[in-house]
């Protein structure tokens, strides 16, 4: 079973850019197809919990509810 993360696409893009990564580099490091990564940042798709944890490591950002925008306080 795949559990999707409620990640804010704007925050995902911000995290990538502030990590000084181009989309292609982030995609390659995450090991996903371009259309999947593009979908995360456009809001058309959601990463899984495993994928969002991997992105947090790649972007060197803490994985926090507010940071990735799932609406939790």
C-alpha cells in the first residue's frame, strides 16, 4: 500500500530551489521519472511518504508538517 503525503507543491519547489538544485538533478537523486517529479511540483500528483522523506534528505530540509504544508499545526 502506498500512502501519499499531503505535500504543498509550492513548498516542494521552494525546498528544491533553496537547496540549489535544478529539477532534473532532484529528480535523478530521487530516482523518479520526470513526469512524476513535475507532477509533485505542479500539484497534479502527490509523493508517497517514502518519497517525501527522500526529498527531505536530498533537499537537506527537516521533514515537518508545517514545512511541507500538510495543514497540521
